[in-house]
C-alpha cells in the first residue's frame, strides 16, 4: 500500500496534470483576462476567472459542510492578517505578470507547450521566491510582517474569514453566515458570468472556469479529506504556485534539500499536462526571446512575481482562486492588488511600446 505521503504526491501530480491540460486548452489566464478587459473591452476571460472563483467557493463550502475538511486549518484563514504583504506583494505580482506575459501558472503551462522564455522566467521567479522565503530578501519580508501584521487572535478572533469578521464588527454572533455568504457570493458571480451572451457562447472560457475552480476544490479534498495523516497532521492545501516553483528548483538541484510535497508535484503535473494537451492539439513548438529588450522585460517581471507572490502569500491562482474559496480577507486584498497591479502593467507596456 502506498504511504499517505506518497498518495498526496501522486494525487497532486494527477491534479496538476488535469489543471495544466485545462488551462492549455481553455486559454485560462489572469494576465490575459485583465489585458482583454482593459485594452479591448472583452470580459470573457475575466468572467472565466470569476466562474472559477464561484465554483471554488461553492465546492469548498460544500466540502466543509459534508466532510471532515476544515478550512480554518489552512494558512488563508490564519488570524495573522498580512495586509501590507497582500497589497504590496499583490501589486508587484500583478505588474510583473504583465511584463512576463503571464502569471506563475500560465508560465508553467507555456513551458509545457515549448516556450523556453517561460523556462527562464520560472527559474528567476523561483530564485526570487526562495530568496524571499528563506534568503536575503526574507529579512525585508520578516521586518514588514513584524511591523504591519494584525494579530486578530488578540481580539478574540480565530480567523480572518469574512463570515467571522463581519458579525464581530457588527457585534452579532456568526451563526450560519459562512454558508449564506458562500452561497450568495458564488451565486452572484455565476449570474454575472452567465449574464453575458458572449460568455455563454464561449465553451472554451466556460471550460476554463469550471476546470480551474473544480481543480481547487479537488486539491482541498485530497489534502484535507482523502490523504489526511492522523499521525503527522498537516495543514490542508490546494493549488498555489509561487513558493512551490522555488521549492521545485531546490528539489531539482539538491534532491534532498526540499521535500517532495503537494506543491512540487502539482508544479510538475501542470507542466506535463500542458505538454500533453499542446502536443495532442498540434500546438507544441519551441519559442525564444525576440530580442534583448524582451529578455530584460521578462526577467524584471519574473523577479517581481517571485518576491511579490511570497509577500502576498500566493499567486493569482493561490490567492485569486484557492484563497478566495475560503472567503479570507487577505485573499480579497491580494486579489484586488493583483488587478490594480495588472492594470498598471498594461498601461506601462502601452507607454513603452
């Protein structure tokens, strides 16, 4: 029988395989969603992102209600609110993904499809992510957290979840607000998505939203229900890519310097899934940098995404879908910062074009 640690690794790889294939086939991309909306007024990919969030929120709450999954054990609902990191790091990542032609997950998918530019971006991104986690720039991160983090547990709050914070601010008991808020938030996003005729006529974008949202829910189920180790309990996790890319690089270089875990396996699965999907559709091809200016722009974006993603505690999937599925305030702040940073990045590229 496969030990639980091995089961998690295998399930995460298979989940990444499906995620990479769906993203490659559907064109799901946060950077593209923001660019399309700002430059062309085309909101189809933005609605695909919203649909992914709706599915993730509804599915995560359903898991909480019907299984042993406890979202309050995840890092997203920690009572330590890193609001400054969410805003600063989220803005850095949003701006950086525009310079690098895609967020972290999108660059993994592009690498699988043969884009060597994304390989370089991911190496630099992983380096800066690991530096911000454990290296030189970690000093700055820790100092920022020490000065700005809010410790909500000091006020008697066990989490930063909106369903728990709102009643406290109003002086009322939480009751069943988490269920109600998840239903209302998810339903509102679905109505907003399906209210667009252009989106309804776009099965590709619908596939992307359903697939990405479903993959996040599947990740919670794997780590929080299916592969729980009672002897070595760990926090439930789902799809996120910034820190795992850094850990994956360390694992590739040292083999023993990083433990093969859910995140590293999901990274490997995503690249493999994208490669298989692109090969099956005839889209696999090697690509490189156009010129020195293209190289510099991508490297700058990679550095911003690596450091920013760690500061924000996740990427546009890690915070923008997985984190939002828990209705965490930090995830809301980070996602708003992704969008604002992305819009600023679009306008910057317009000026230097």
